[in-house]
C-alpha cells in the first residue's frame, strides 16, 4: 500500500513538472517525425504504438477484465494481438473465459489477415472489414456487445467527423468503470504542417472530437492520471473513463 501511495504521489507531481512535460513533448514531436512508434512489435506483429501507451492498454485490460474489446483500425494487427494476449492472461487468472476482441478496418490487407489468422491467439480475435461508421457494422457490433463488459479503442481515420461518429456509435457500449480510449489526440498538439499528406491536422482531429463529445456526455471523464503517468503518449485527453 505504501508503494502504491508513492506512485500516486509521483503521478500528481508530474502534472505540475513543467520541465519534465516540456521534455516529453519535445521527444514526442521529434520521434513522431522519425516514425519511432513504427519500430515496435507485440508477439511478432507490428503494433505502431509508443511503448508507454502499450503499457497503459495492458494496465486497463487487466483492471477492467472485459468480455469484449472493440477496436477500430487494424493495420498489421499488433494491437489486436496485444488485446488478445491480455484477454488470455485474464482468462487464466479468473477473468472471462471466452473474452474476445473485434477489430474493424475498412481495408484489411490480405497479408496482414493471413498473419493474424495464423497467430496462436487468433481464437480470441474477430475481424470485420468495412467502415467503422457503417450503420450495418455498428449494428453488428452492438449485437456482439449485448450483456457484455465492454472496452473500446478507437484508432482508425483521425478526422474530427469520423472520430466523433465512432464515439457516438461505440462509446455508449462502454461499461461503467471501463474506458473508451481515443488514440492520436496528440495531432492537435503537434506543430503546424506535421501531417501535410493527411486529411487531419490542428482543429480537425481526434482531440477536437473528444472535446465535442464530452460537451454532451457527462458519463465520461478524462482520466488525467494516465497521461500524467505516461507523459509520452499519443492520447493526451484521450483516455476516457465511463463513470456513470
């Protein structure tokens, strides 16, 4: 208990440590430009995340012990494998035995699908190809989520309108004391011109969608402790905890 109290105190101190936060921000800007998060794998699959966010996801899944994880955006499948591996660990330690992760992507490349389907943890994975905001896909996922303890990770198209539509579709499925994690809110904080070949940027990104959603959804709160602990994260103000 003493150790936990010390951890909590250090996290609170981080919030007001301007030098440390500035250094973390500088690292994020420089490392994003060099595609640093593309260098990591989870159990053999590229995950395209910062190690700090990988650890945060691990802690959340272990704590929440969901029956179903909903992920938008699959890419190479590393995040699906991360979720599946944690669900497997939860199952052998008293968590839900048949927990699953469903990944949604508008374009699941054949080589990625083949690699994911060949993975030892594939039995805990379901994949849906199509737009995450297609009403038919939303209805299918809602059916899957019935009577389940649900956790949501949003990491698909990063425009304001798309992310807001995803939040309207999937955030209501999140269970109380679970999370809707919106990745790449960092885009709002990056220097102008960081994403010249992308349809998102300052004023049009996941963070602006989060702020818009929270105006009318007081059942969610930003879990500031997570970002104050991580310091280096692509999801500042994106770890949303359902509190009611």
